[in-house]
C-alpha cells in the first residue's frame, strides 16, 4: 500500500504556470511508473504525463512542450511543472503509481483542482 497526496493546484490565468507535487508515503523507487492524469467535468480521465523508474518520460500531445514531469526517488515525490496554461487544462489532476511486481497494481491520489481562467 502507498498513500499519494497531491498539492499545488489552484486558480491561474491563461498563460500562467503552476507546479504540482505528489508525495508518496513510501519509497517510490519500486514503482515502475509514476504518472499524472486529469479529468475535466463530463470527460474521461486522461493520461497527461508519465515517468519511468529510469527517468524516461512521455506526454499527451496536448501538453507536449508545456508540461514537464519529474520524479525524485530520494524524496518520494513526483512533480508536474505546467507552463503556458490554457483554459482547456482545467481539470482535477491525479497522481498515480504503478507497480509491476509481484503483480500489476496502480495506486491513486485524491486529486487536486487546477482551474485556468481565460
């Protein structure tokens, strides 16, 4: 088990920046991937960015060049730096941690609201 606690959400004007943090209750080095998802009202949850144990990253096309995901295994924290925010980035942002051994399992945080005003 692991508890994930997101922080850093809030209200920002379009073009602004926000940084999200996800603090884990235990060592995240054992999780193959850490990721950020988001869910806007009336829409399905979607993957925003993912980072592997080795540091490899991948992003949704809609955020490439604007968002940066990183992980600090020593601090058991994952970050999402969001720049050039757009109103369509408004959503609840969730942190996730996925283990692949001894079986595949994903843990979720409770989410943090990000609102971008036009």
